[in-house]
């Protein structure tokens, strides 16, 4: 359940509220004049992406890429 808090209360208890959100994982909505202004949510670390297999099923190889070619490249002249 999300906790709702007035901005003046949040200002007075900011560090304690941040600790509580980090510990419980529950969000806190801060209101100003009765209107929601911001939502404080716990930070989630992004998982490291493994580059091995990143293009699996996206990259299609057509033709023979292993056999030597009969064309001489300009770079080898």
C-alpha cells in the first residue's frame, strides 16, 4: 500500500522516509495543497546485460562466410 504524506511532513522527516522506503520497498506520495506532486520509490539496480547472444534471432547470415573469396581487395595491393 502506498503511503501519502504532506510536503511539510516530508520536509521534516525526509531522511527517515528515504530509509523507510529503501527498507520496505513501499512508495511514498508527497502532496502539496492536497495534490500529488512526487512519488518516492526505491531504487532498483539495472541488471548487467550480457553481450554474448545479444543478437541471437536478430542477425541472419546469408551465404558462405567461411570460405575464401576470389576477389582481391584494394587493401591488399
